[in-house]
C-alpha cells in the first residue's frame, strides 16, 4: 500500500480534473442528444474511470446515432 503514498499530489489533482471533465462532457453531450435520464448514467459513469466510459459512450451512443442519421435506404 506504500505505492499510493508515493504518488505526487499534483498527479492526483490531474486525475480528479480529468475525471470531472470526462463526466461533465459525457453528461452534457448525452443531454444534447436527447438521452433524457440516461444522461445522468453517462455522467456518473464518466466520473468513475478513464477511458472505458468514454469508449463505450462513443461506441453505443455516438456511433449508433450516426448510423441512424446516415443510414442508406
């Protein structure tokens, strides 16, 4: 457990800022896309880790919205 105590404080701050930024961007983008209550899910999940929530959001929300918009008849 001594390894976590060796991490500098500025690195913890950068991690916190990155998580807050990712969660906020996922939440706001999901709201803009009209996802309703799912926007809260994406925002909260975005606060938990990097980059898995972002990759899943890009695959499951952005890609499928793009496919619906540009789907060939």
